[in-house]
């Protein structure tokens, strides 16, 4: 009898009730029992406290409070939930960790790390070529200046020749030609210049004229480190008057491209119509790109063509090719600007 009483519905029902809201025990006679099988009795377990007992409904409160709908909706698959304030919570090892504090901490550490890094000094040289800075101040200053100008770009996979000369192109004279001259020094200190070599290329970079010129005066400085000219080159060169006439014939009626062309025309004692001159040193868009009033040909090639020229002795053929390539790079815009300028003058 005691055993049967322990397994009675009274004990099963009492275990389902909360400690704060216990109800009076039900009488054993109020629950139906299944007939004994093989000498044992089978007891039907108690149902929810909300079911009707003796035809009346119990108004017992629920055993467990339901979860907040807000939290239930924001539950995510990775075990995180939001508290509605923009702060995420994450469960780890039974503890709730707030990520907001970690984000602030990481951000503060990053700022402290940036402050501890040595700051690169700002070096700016108005209207000065960084290559001239290197000679005057040193390579570090020039390196910083070139970086500020955006010159530290990836090197071109093409060779200088491939960039400047178009393969299998027309090798004769074209409507636009580029010219460059190498000079040597005359006078007591070699401060004055005379022409020693003249090179002309067509629009595709093909050389159409290249001659050394006999000096008209005694040479006091060959400037070999820059000009590449040696005594044997000009001692057997062409007569100046012959070169002057041949060059003048080539330039006649054509667009003349070059870099600082006033120097080349000066040593040849030639003139050319201003409206047919395309000087890469004086082209305003080029000046704006490299932020220099008088950019060198070397600087323009580094910035715009991504190639290195004039690294050792200069070559008048290569310099003419470089000037022509810079011109063809902007040919449509350049010619349109010249045309608009001409039309504006006519309208006035």
C-alpha cells in the first residue's frame, strides 16, 4: 500500500507545481487508474495544471515565463543576439560577452599605434624638378618628393624602345616630327653652347635624321657625362651650314615637337612658327600633373610613360622619341586646344 501511494498521481502532480504556487494535494480517488496487469498497477501521469478537474478550469499561472518576443526575433544562428541598443552580445562558455567594448578597445589601440609610428616629413619643392633636388640635397629628399608627386609607380614590363617606337610603322617623314640636339661648351669656362648633334624622328618614333656637327668654335667642355659627345664624334661630323639647311628643309611646314625647343632652335640659328611648335615642357596639362613650372623630360617620362630615360649619357634620338611619345599621348586634346586658341584670336 505504501508503495502504491508513492507512485500515486498525488506525487506526480506536486512535482510539476512551482514552489511558490503549490496547490492542495488531489485525492487519490479523483484519478482513474488502469486495472492491474500481472499484479501491478499502472498510473496515468498528471496533465497540465490548466486542464479541467471535475469539470472546472484551473487558473494556474504558466510554469515558465515565455521569452521576450524582441529577443526571440533577434536570436541569430551563431549564438548572438541584440539588446535593441546597437550592442551585440555573444555567448561563450556560458558567459555573455559584449562586443561593443572590444571594438572601442581595438580602435583605441590602433590609434595609439599610429601615433607611435614615425611621421614622414612633408617635403615640397615648388617649380623644382625632383631630379635636381637629388643633386642639391640628396637621394632621400628626392625620393620623398617623387613619392609626393606620385612617381613611385610600378615599372613597365616593356622596354624603353618598345614604349617609344612603334614596330612595323612608317619610317619616312610625317606631318609631325620631333627634334633634339646635343650641345658642347665653348668659351673660357665652357658656359656657351654650340650644336654637336641633331636627331629628328617621325610621329612613330622612327629616326629620319641623325648627324654629328663639326664645331664652329674651339670646344672647351664636351659635357660628355650629359651630352655623350666625344672629340672623335664631332671632328668627323657634318659642316654646320649643311646641317642647318637640311634641318630647315625637314621642319618646313611641319609640326615641330620637342622639349625646351627654344634651346635647340637657338643653337641651330633657326626659327619656326609658334603655332606649329609643340613643346612638352610648356604644355600646361603636363605641368599640372607633375606640379612643376618647368618639368624635365625625365620627370615627364617617369610620370606619364612609366619609363626611365637619361639615366646616364643623354641620347638625342631617344630624347626626341620621348618628346614625340608624350605628344602623341595627348595629341587629340593638344591639337583641339591649339585650334580653339586660334579661333578665339580670329574672333577677336
